[in-house]
């Protein structure tokens, strides 16, 4: 089973600041997705296929990476971005889905 | 609009059973693989089960294999999760999730139903 190590666990950023979250896989993966979860709500797909923004996601968000190292970036932090973000991958066959432990993003 | 509405959660004793349901609407249910994902009290997300669009193929992690069974009724647009031999570590919010046509992730999530396993 591929493990995902996400860091940092908690990060606080000021409005306008650049934020980067990393997700490291224990073995090479082909797909990486990111989810946003706000308190009291279900997770939402935010970035899929490493770098594709889900519908309605602002352009200040981006994803990149390959192999075992992936990153999630907010170019300019806004108050509405306060949430917990999770990375997720799927192994080829049999399909096994694993999630990172999450990064809680707070605003300074 | 895609809607997924879970039901059936509750308090159950260790060793007990529970069946969750997920009513789907706003899309052609029979065209998509579906899954259950749970979130523990520590906020960790864990994949629980996946079923193919037609229902012929099912997949589980080792943690629930042999105890949980995912199924679907495409005529009723409903997804199910039968849980048995429940343990305290199964306590979680259980989400129904729809995949995209390429099922590498979870495109839509329901609001969740809470399962608590406690004596």
C-alpha cells in the first residue's frame, strides 16, 4: 500500500501570502488529487490529475509534481481559503485509494 | 445538480451490524463507479469500499474486507454499505462518493452519516 506523507500539518498565512503544501508518496504514483474541506462540510475535489483545477476553483490555486513528490500552492492567500486540504492517490490495480493526513490552513 | 444523500447511521454495539444507504440524483447513476469513504474522529480520511458502475466488481481495503459489503441498485439509484462485526475503530462519519468517468478520485461527496460503535 502506498503511503502519503503530507506536510506541514498546520500552516498559518497572511492575506496575500504564498502557501505551499507538499505530499510525498512512498512509491511512484500516476494520479494525485487534492480536496478542500471546511469545518462542518464534506470534502470537495479541488485539484485532480496533479494539476487540473476542479470547476469553480479560483486560478490562484495550482498543483504540480510527479513520481513521489507533489505540491499544492495558493499564490495569494485569501480568508476564504481557510480549510483543511488533503492529498489522495489511487493505485492502478486493484484500486486502492489512500489519503494524506491533511494540512490545516489558518489565516494570520 | 449531483446530490448524494446518506442515511442509516447511528449508535451500535461492538460486534453489531448496520446498513447504510445513499440516494443519488442529478446524474445517470448506472454510469458511474461509487465508493464509501469515512472520516475518523481524528479527521483522517479512509477509503472503505468501491463498486463498479454495473455492480460486478467490488474492492475493499484489508481493514474492512470480509466485514463490509458494498452493493448498489441501479433501478433505485441507491448505493448501500452493509457493515458487520463492527469495532470501535469503525466509528466515523461515512460519506458516499461518486467517481468521475476515470475513477481515480472522488468527484462528488454526500453530507455523510455518523456511525458510532460503542458499548
